C-alpha cells in the first residue's frame, strides 16, 4: 500500500528507554531465575501475579511478552502502572490480538505505538490481524506517525478491501493508498469525497498519475524521490527524452525501462541499449514487441536471455533456441515455460539449484488455480513441483505424493508451508535442511516428539537439541546434554523435566542457564518458593 500520509516511526530507545536486548543483558542472576519462573508452565497464577507485581523489569518483560497468559494476569497487566510492562504485552505474539487491543486507549504514547507496531514475528510471517473495530478506532484516533511500520500487516483482508468506501473518513483516506488498483468509479468518488482530507489525499494520488505534474516535481539529481517517480509514475515525452540525453545518474535508463508509461518507440530503443541491465529490465515488459523479443533471445548477455526465457509469450522458435542455449540459467528458465510438454522439458539439459532458501511463505489472498497446481505437482520438473509444494491448499493425494518426492526442495517446501504436512516429513526435512527458517519446521502442527531421544548424539547440534522434546529421554542423557558445547542444546536440555534434580539445582546458579532451569516444569514447589523468597525480596514493585 502506498501510504503517502504515514511514515514508520522508530520507537526503540525512545526517551532514553533501553532496548529489550539491553534490559536482558543487564539482568542479574536472581532476575534471570525469576524470568524463568515467569515461563514455567506449572507455576500458578498467583505466582505469576506476584512476579508481575514485584519482579524486576527484565522478568516482567519475559512474562508479558514471551508466553500465553491467564486472563487474571492479563487483567493485571492492562492495569499495571509501569509503561514498559504494558508495552511488552502490546507486542506479545502468543496471546489473542483481542487481548492486546485492550491497550488501544492506553494513556502512554509509547504503549500505543508498540501496539500499532505489532509483535515481532518471523520473516514473511504476518501477525494475526487485530479486530477490525480496533483498527478503525486506531486509524481514527492515533497520530499518523504511529501508524507506520508493520501496522498495515495487522489489518484484516476484509477491512483493507472495504477501506475506500468505509463510513469513517480517516479509514477512507487509508483506502486511497490502494489508488493504483482502484476502479474508476471509486477514484471519482474519492476525488469528490465530502471529507476534505480524503479529497486532498485522493487529489495527491491523482497528481502522481499526471505526467505533467510528475515532470514539474521531478528532482534533477539522483535521490529516492527521483527513483520513485521514474519507476512508478507516468512520464512525459520530455522527461523520457531528458533521461535518454542527459541522465542525472547512471541508473536512470534502467529506472524508466520498467515504467509502464514508456512510449513504444522508447521500448524499442532501450531493447538495444548498450547497458545489459537496461535490456534485462526491458525483457520483463508486457508490451515488448515480437521483434524486440526475438532480438533479446539472441542477446550476448546471458542475464538478458534468462529474463527473456521466463516470458510466457515466447513462440515455438524462440523456445527451441533457448532450450539449447549454452548458459545453464537460460536453459533452466525456459524449461519452466508453461507451453512445453513434459517430453520437451525432458530434452532440456537444465540443472536444478539446491542453494535456494526453502522457506515458509504466507498463503496468497487469491488462491492459485487448482488445475495449475495439480499439473505442476505431477510434473517431472522439480522446480514446478516446488511451486506446487508451497500451496497451502494442496489436496491430500498431492501432499502424500510430494512428501515422498525425491527432490529435497519439494519435500522441505511442503513441510514448511502445508498445515497438514505429516510428522515423518517434518522430521526428515529438519534433519536434512540447513537453510534459512529451518527452525520454523519445529513449529508446524504435526512436528513429532516421540522417538527424538535417538538423536541425542547427532553431529548436528540443532538435531541433538531435538532430544529435549522427547518426554522419554533418559535422565542421564538429559544431564549430558546440559553440558553440550552448543548453548541451544544446553538450554533445551535444561528445560527437560527428566533432568536430575541435583543437576537442576546446580544450573539454577548458572547465569547462562538459570532462566531455563527455573522454567523447567519439574521444578519443585519448595524450590520455587525459595527462589521467590531469595530473589524477589530486594526488588521494588515499580522498578
């Protein structure tokens, strides 16, 4: 969304307040033990309330941010006198968003800003949307500067689609941000909206569609504003000719090469430009003519030929030429062409890349065509099967088929993305995959726990740590894993309920592992009472 009226605001370290990482780094041993109690699943509600009332800031941070909380504790958090404590709960990814928005009218700007910023989640993962009525209230009452960053990701699809016609004027103003995709009648309505700010915002967006206005405000030096205008907005002939004759920066021609308003004769001209980056960008254009496409198929630069090879409008002659291209990237690109038969793909000498990230991606708002997904899933081409494996709606028969695929990328992508990925696939994928977001696999619904003790001696520390998930891991093995060279293994083992009581007591005095030891669900009640007595008696409630 092009929100021309908001900008992200950095609220970290505001007014001298320390960052969460610094808060934890400054925590002493007793505080770390209290933080562990805050995470302990068997600690009573009354103890959590006491920690919320009496524990130091670092322990309250862990309590309010890093776990699901009972309703009574949430009630107490909402009323807590400390701004920081409430702000941590505002960013808790574990609780229902309907609980977080109880802070929507918090008296402190800092808390409201954290609520708008949302919880910290993994890359490509959207936070759960806030209730629509809360979002409308925030848009209607918060300063625009707060509503930057990731706030937009917390808005439901339903509300986003209704924004241009919403009864609340400030919400309609947000809807103007979708200007490029709005139909003409909605644009006309917004341009004549009864609310002055909505009209002004719509008029500003309309101006960006006026080539003469773009020319009048185009900076004459390289900068972000010039880049945005040259890439995204309609250009006059004078601007285009000025870029061709007197570019302000080295990348100017590459910028206009992707501009949808580029005149046809300029597309032809830039298709033969001496800069291969310009030709690469021209090769992506939907309005590229057949003659220029044929010329780029024979381009001396393999990057240009690779880009052309991805075009769906390639004719049979161009496809045959690229199928025997000397560069492997070109052959791989054309091997994915939807017009090819399986027999034609099989005749191409392509190499399947194994260094790509096999990660989670949110489901698209518009589902993929089921027939295309099935065709890709049944293809002999691993990259097409990988495309199918990402589909969150893949039917059971294709899930079973791709779970047994001989391509690791297919298996891992299925494991990362499908909600019903089977347990054996999830475990195999975690063991085999070493790339980004590997840890996401352990959060999938069917990730197994039984039998993981067998991995206690695995050479990969991430796999060794799985043994701490198995309730049947022997106490002696758990004890040994708390002395592992890798911190992640030690920490996971320290939380295992089979850890011998004597070793657990020792680790409560280990500054590195004290939090994990105190979070151990097998921690004795008398030990919990001792920690509360010795570790909290010197702290002040509002620290």
